[in-house]
C-alpha cells in the first residue's frame, strides 16, 4: 500500500468544510489551511481599520465569527491563521465609529446599506399573516410578470442567510409563457427518456442497493410523477410549470449545497407573496436539468453548477377563501 504521508480531514463549519492538512504526527498545521473555497473567489477578505477613528472598544473582535481579528498593542489587527476572513462584513456593519472596511470575496464598503427603521419592519403579526396567507399557486392569469418585479424578487431573495459568505448560489430567470413552455417541453422530454430505462423490473433490481425508503419513494412517487408529466404533455397540458408566465431556477456551485439554493428560493417565494404574486416551488424540474448540459447552457448556468429547485411565478387566477394550519411530523416540546 502506498503511503502519501498526509491525509485530509473535512471538518463541518456551518454547512461548509474547513480543509485541514495533517502531517504524519497527526498535528494540524493551521498555517496550511486555505481560505474557504468559492467558485469565483479564492482569496480571503481583507479588513482595514482607520486607526485614528478607532476607539479600541473591541466590539469587532468579539463578534467576528471567523475569529481573525485581535486587539493587540492598542490597535485592531487581522490574523492570518485559521481559514482567514470570510468577508461576512459583520465588523464593518457593527462598528460604532464606522472606521472598518472589508474588501474581497465580492464584498466592499459600497455594499453597505442603512438599516430599515423599526416602523418599516414587519412585526410578528404582519409576518405571521403573510406566512399564513401564502398558498402554492398552480393556476395563473395570462398577465405576464413585469421584468422589474422579477428583478425585485431576486434582489430580495439575495438577502437570505447563507452558510459561509459570499453566496455561491445563482438564479436563472425564465420570463414569458413561450420561454417557460419551451423549457417545460425539454424537461418532460428528459423524463420520457428516463421512463424508457426505469422499467418495473429494472427498478426491482435496484431495490437492494437503494434501500427500502428510497425504493418506495421512487416507485410510489417519482415514477408516477414522471408518467403524469408525460401524459399531461401528450394531452396538451402542462403539469410541470402549470403554464406559469415566469420561473426562477436556483442553482449552486460544487462548493455550496442544495440547501443554500432552497433557502434562497424560499425567500423569493415570500417576496413574491408580498408583491401580490402567486408562486409554487417545483422540485420535479432540477433532476432532469442536472443531467442535461444543453438546458443549463441555454440558461447560462455555469459549468459545474447544479440546478437545485425551481419557483414558478404569476398573477393568481384563484383566490383562496380560507387558510389551513400545518403541523410538523414531529415536534418535541421543551
């Protein structure tokens, strides 16, 4: 057996991984740890402090999640150990003297914005009403969704929380019923090809390798869903995107997770609700898109990025009269 002399540990850090190199003695060399990887940015953030304006309160040091700031010899300094500055901007946003700048990893002081005043923020009752009023909408009017409205939804969704900044999630906007239907046709064509391969006998042979729950999900949900998509298309109906006038496709890089894209999609869904649009999260589109590079290229999804979730949007053709209370499958009370 060949010995490489070192091995790699992946340590979970807020849904991401800290890459540490260990030598033969088993000791971790922190200086060898790279900045958190990103598809666009390979370097750490850089923190600059106006020492003349700084009050040495130490607040930036105490709130830094990466713990790369220190107060030494009467000034705030940036450390180079650990996995370096992640450019979250917390120090820059919280500094009472406004004397900190963070640059790199897609962030700069020009990204700072004033906090909305308390009277503009939704209180618990207003937020609860929005959440309780939202329903999955699959029937839309023929009215197209305005481009500026779609841009505002995407802008609002970009404020969603992420594991470690910056966002390594992208969004592709498909606007206009003809374009949405073209995409739906290509995806359903992919499902038609899948059904030719996934015959009942082939699926039964896979059962020992995929486990009982996965097999039941595939045979009892995924295959019938695919069959429904194909059958509806043959009948001239669209049960994938439901004739929506717009769809957002959220995708992520290899350095991010599907959960990141799903969180962004959820924020977009709530933003759409607040703007009077109906929406529905569609999980049936991405599995085919992930396996069809031509579709991804048409949508300008970067090589290596994986479509994770879709959100159809439009003006609702149906208005619900009542809401309904949902429940978690398990809820342990303290």
